C-alpha cells in the first residue's frame, strides 16, 4: 500500500509523499544553530533523515517498547490502536514517531497543527475526509482552539461529530459518522493540555533527552545517509555539544560538513569538528552566543542574581520569552542557572565557565543544583 501524507496548514492544504515532506514550527529563535525548532530551510534534509520503522528509530527505548506493544496488539485484533499523545521538548522525534505509527499500520497519515484549527469547521473538514484506520497527527495540540477541541472529544470517543447548520433558533445539529481512526497528538507543553483532552488518549509517551551515546548512533546513521566523512572522535564531540537533541546534532553535523569541505580535506576529524563549532559559536558545553550572553549579564551585571527574567532579557537585548523558553531550559539542566522565588541565580558552574571566581555564598546554592556535566 502506498502511504500518503495530507498536510493541513490553516487555509492551505497540500498533499505530499512521505519522502517529500517535513514540517517545522518556524517561530522563535529558529535560525540559531542550537535551537531545537526546525529551521525553514532544513525541512527537506530532515525528511531524508527520518527513520521509517520503529526498529530504525534510535533512542527513546521505553517509548518504543510501549508503542510497539500498542501497535502489535491493535494489528492482531484488527482494530485501530488507541489514541496516542507524545509529549516532550522539540527536536526529539515526535513527528517522526507519528509517521512511523502510520507506516507500521500501513495506512495514511493526515497532518495538521493546533494553531491551524481555529474553528470547529476546520477540524470537521479533516475528520470527514478520514478513511478507516487513518492516522490524524496534530502537532502542538495544546494550542488547538476551544471549539475545535470540544468537537474532538466526541470524535475521539464515539467517532462522530455534530455539525451545526444555521444560526440562532433555527440552527440544527446534524450528526456525522466518521470511520474509526487513530489520533496522534504532539505537545511540547503537556501541562497546557486540558484535563478532558488528556484523559481521552489511551497511551501517553514522554520523550526524554538523548544520551551522548544515543546521539552518536543518530549521527552515524545521518552521516551515512548524507555521505559525510566523519570519524568516531568527531561524532562524539558533536554528540557531546548537541544538548541531548537529535535535531541539533544533525544540524551541527551539516555545519561541520560545510567547514570540512571548504577549509579542510572533507573529512570531519576531531580538530576539524572543534574548529567548525568554534566558528558557529558552540562551545565545549553546548552553549551558544545567547546562552553565554545571559550568563555573562547575570554574573557581571547583576553579581550572579537574583534577577527577574524581564530585566535579564533587556540586558541581553532579547525578548523575555526567548530567554525563558530557549535559553533557560538548557542552562537549568546544565546546572548553570537556578530559578528561585526571587529571580534567576547563577551557580558556581556558571561563574567557573566564564573564568570567574564565584562568591562564597554561591556554593551553598549549588549543593542542591545537579549538573549534566558532573
């Protein structure tokens, strides 16, 4: 069976083959090398690198095992599997897993996003075009409009929707039966999902950040597909600086390839990788220019904090949401920044990374602050 992917984006609907499609969110600081959001120009390349089966999907062993049981059980019973919710930060493979689910079920997938479903009619149009067993993938499902979400409740439970025709006292509700389907929702903010919507998913997979060893496997596979010559030490260096995110690892791999082809002999050895990442402002701990600017402002301008995120954002010339949603998550995970009720505070590791001596009181805060680099 030849699978098809239908793509819905607001008022525009496209249809593409699985090998020709990728979709990125395209908002925020999406042109930075260490942003986990897909760049506009890299979507076609990402499509080439997407795994096609669960066996070829690297990482997320727990989610893969659980999902394999769900799909295999549904195939044996001859029914569509339960609705699936995939939760986790961007760039970890939620869209790839949605496509793999459709491939494993040998069925079609229709793709849309929460912001594109502004009205109940938008969702009704998609649901009415589903065939039995199809997969409907809604990215950023927590951003779906409330009228569409309420229609989705009935569709997920009873496989029908009520279409309202007319307005006022003369309005009538026409029940529309839809064939059984599987909804795959993806969200980067599971806490923003309403309780009724979350409860209607039969399986929830929490995506975790990748280990450096898993990222090395991702890079080995990507280098083979793209024809990039890179040695083991070079792969390990990129994996170590990729923030536990495959999308970032693949992006850095392509930038290293560019450097190797232009300024080296085309082979990405460890010295070449280090030189390339220096050009692209990615330091040895995986911090980029903006990350270091935030730490520098926090330490030098505010003596390590505490300071509010709005004040910190003004100091580095960025929007508060950019600092809070793009920089802070990794800095907190890396143990360089702590969120306190009074504001953001730099840890001893942040001072040391900038080559400065931390004040004595910073050590007491660090006792309860774990680091990725311990």
